[in-house]
C-alpha cells in the first residue's frame, strides 16, 4: 500500500520513474530530534525521497546544498508528505522535534516518520 502510494505521489510531482526500495522508520518521542544531515548513502542520489509524517505535529527544517545555507522551518502534521526531489534531493535537513499531544493516532503518542527511498 505504501509502495503504491509513494509511486502515485512521485508521479504527481513529476517523478515518473520512481522505484521505492526501502523505508526508514523514525519514531520521535517528546524532546527527540534529528540533527542536520544529507541523505547520501543511497547509490542513486537523483531519485526523490518521500517522507510521510504520522502522529504528533513536528517541525521539519530544510536547508540547502551546504550545511551553512539558510534554513526554513515547516510545520508537519499527521498525513503530511514531503517530497525531496530535484535539487532539494540533496539538501541538508533536520527534524527539530514534536509538539506533544497534537495527535491521538499513535497509542503512546509521538511521531512516526517514514522515508521511502530508491536505493539504486
Ligand atoms: O523525521 C523527519 O521528518 C526527517 C527524517 C530524516 O531526515 C531522515 O530519516 O533522514
């Protein structure tokens, strides 16, 4: 189901040749975050990365090609999807943390983030 969903999302955003091969699942509890990084361990660095937020609202931070580039913050709510494609595929990004108790989707609270990737 997730595979079909992300293929459809990829098509909607102009990525007609997306072959999802992996799904990384991060669980963020209260106060938990992910530092600034680039996703560059995949062999294929041009296929988009599709990120699905579930559960508590959170703050996603998107920078640029360099770690020192200016950043913007985006509020991500349960069900929101971010497509990092084209130039933004290789942009630095981070997750700044959740706003606790903003969703009752997950029994124990928190936020799940699925990042679906094409590896090669
Ligand atoms: O949780 C997020 O929104 C970001 C996840 C992420 O950047 C990653 O898994 O590489």
